C-alpha cells in the first residue's frame, strides 16, 4: 500500500475515533443527568406521605434510571469503538512511518542509481572517444607504413598476415555451431525471455538451421557458465543482462527477485578460456561492455562484441536476433555484425552502440562460424 493510502486511512480512523469519543462523552453527560434525576425522584418519594405522590416519584425514578442505563450502554459501545479506532489508527501510523522510510530509501537509491548511470555514461563516452582516437592514430600509422612499402613488400606482408591469421584461428569444422546463451535478470527488469525466443525463432527460419545448436540458460548462474564452457564446448558465448566495463551480473540460485551475483571481467574471461577449445566469439549484449570485449580479445578471444554506453532493451534484442540469423545464413561475423547494426538503424535505434572487437591477426570478414558439410549441398 502506498504512503498516500496509509495517510488517508490513518486520518479517517483518527477522525472516526474522535467522533466516537465525542458521542460517548455526550451520552455519559446525559447518563449522569438521568441518574441525578432518578436520585432526586427517589429522595422525593421517600419524603412524601402521600401514597399517590410516592408512587409517581418512584415511577419517575425508574424511568430516569432506565434512560441512564440506556445512555450508559450506548456510551460503552461508542467507547469500545473509539478504542478500536484508536488501535487501528496506531497500527496505520506505524505502517505509514515504515512506508515513508521505504519511499525515502527508494528515492535515494534511484537518485544514486541515476548518478551512477550518468557517471558510467560519461566514462563510457570518454572511453569511446579514446578508442576512436587510438584507432585513428593506428590507421594513420598503418597508412604511413603502407606508403613506405614497395609493391612486393606489400604483397609479402599481406600473405604473411593472412597465413598468420589462419594459424591463429582454427579452420571451421563440418559440425553444428554451438551457441551458449546466458541471460540474467535477477531483478526481473529485462526481457531476456523475449530475446532468447526471438533468436531461437530467427535461427529456425535460416538456411542452415540444422547446423546451429542453441543452449538457452534464461536464469544464468556462474555454474551455468562453467558447465556450459566445459560440457557444451561452445563456439559462441552470448551473455544478456547487466554489466559495465568492469563487472557482469549473474543470478543466484533462488526463486524470487534478488540482488545479482557480481562477477569481475577478469573472472568471466578466465572462465571462458578454461577449456581446451576456447570460444571463437563472445557476445556481451549488455550496457557498457565494449571495454570488456576489447579486453577479451587482448586475452584470448579472436572476436568479441560489446556495447558502447547504455543500449535500449529493444535495440539489444533486435541486434542479437539479426546477428545470429545472419550467422546461421552462412554470413561472416563481420557481415552479420553489419547486418545487425543495419536492423537497429532501420528501426530508428542507436545502431552504433554494438562494437566488434577483433584480434590484430584476424579478418572478421573471413570468419564463417557455420560450416556446412560438402555432401549437404
């Protein structure tokens, strides 16, 4: 119940208590007056010698006493009601006090959350600007170096880079693409079920749907992460939920809404690579995760996707749905990423939020995650 409703009910009960107490006091006054009249008539009857007068005075005394008893009974009932209203008003006051405290605490939490979000957004924009600056600086350096190379040197350099990329990234095997889809919303504020359902339906409508295996974990815990990595051996690890550039929020193994389990970016990365066949692609479909995507690529992953700044829930669902649909249709990771960005842009969303991080020796346009056996064509 809201603070306003508690306050309204408390006021109503207090008014009812005051009205009942006032009526009871008025009846007590009338009761006292009637008892005085009864005593006076009784005394008058005892002093008269006339039997008729005595009988009349006793009758008056009885009527006055009966009226006094009625007033007393009614006053007692009203006093009981006043006491009941008073107890209810006291209980409502206690609840009102607690509700006001809760409301104040919630308002403070929202204020802090808004301040934290603003700070994260500011930091994310600063990080993005720094990444763009470094990327531009690298582009300029690469262009300068390319101009210094002879044609033969350029050819040799390109061939060596391609050969090195092939050594770094294992060739696709003619097997089903395994995608581990982890989703966590411990406070129930994200539409993770809708996202996983749309991805599943989109993949089922693709050319190579029979060569894609999705494992859905809609209330993902850290155990789901570790079991999925070691048992399922995914080529792609997808996470949907809350994060920033330092942590990811998983769920605890409980049945009600709760505070999430905070996992550091380093711990998440170590869990993903704790296998003989680490994932080729890691997708963090969560706010402010672009920095983590870059770090995952620096550590071990050939490819990773994260979000620069905050991303709208609808944009995140649209991007993920189109990404996996394109991959399951045989597109490269680079083309799938561009297709997913275009889908967000076509719906008027912030298409520049998704960020594809790529290892320096990997060409994302050549990475096909779905490999169909030759005899299947």
